[in-house]
C-alpha cells in the first residue's frame, strides 16, 4: 500500500521548451522531425522537447508512452528536469504502471544533477519511506540542498523535521526561520501558519 504523504510533494511537470508560439504553429511537424534527428544524436534538450510535445499534444498526438520514451532518453543524457519528470511519471503511473522504487531512484538522479524539485521529491521519499526505507537524517540534508536552491516546499519540510526532531536534534528557532523563508518564497500556507509550527501544528499535505 502506498504510504500517505505527510509532507509536500513537488510533483511539478515543468516545461523548459524554448520554442516560441509562432514556431509551434508554423512548423510543428518539421520541428518535430528536426528534434527527433537531434535526439538520435544524443541531444538531451531535443529529447526533452520531444517529450514535452507528446505530453502536451503540440503538433503531435498526445502519447504518454512516447513522452516517457523521450524523457528516458533525455535523462540518459543527464537532463535534470527530464529525470525529475520521468520520476513523476513512474509515481503517477503515466504511460506504465506505478513504480515508486523507480520514481525514488529518478528523483535521486535528478537531484544529483541539480534539479531542486528532484531533491525535494527525493527527500519526501526519504521522509515517508516511499519506494525505499525511511531516512530522516538524509532527508534533512537533501531538503537543505533544495531549500538553498529556492524551493519553498523544501524549506517548509525541513522546518517540520527540525521542529519535530526527526533525523537529528530539535531546533525550533531554525524551524521558524525556515517557515519564514518558505513564506517569503511564496508558500502562502506557511505565512498563515507561521506562528503555529512552534505550537506543533501538523505539516501541510
């Protein structure tokens, strides 16, 4: 049974395509062929753009299997967002059955090649035992990397671990600072609940 998430899970499918709307509408098929040729030459960004097109149905039919295929190729060429989004696909069961072990591994890979969202999701897996064992100490470390990269979810979740003493010593002062940082980064719930974490309020789901 899949464990419930006590912490925020950053399952965002990000589109990093640099193509303009005009390029999409005027040459969708030619552009797709060019991208396929570049992807075959191990161009990670081209593979990622193809995945994005098949995910969105832009100039091609929507196709979850092809989205996964091109994400896999892009990830194999160390595209951090592709690795992260492939992990999301495995977690959600998009184009194939759910596989939380693979999702966790891909979040770790994307984190190691500088995806802040990947770090956050890996840390959530470590925190909740998703796709592998619980490791709160490691989760603290990984949330910290992601928080430094500007992901408010990581800042908030690291605050929860420090507040509750999971994975190390309690530090309510630092927890409050992290909740404040999450608020400044745009997490409105952290702003509204800023006084509550010190009183033991539950973490956001």
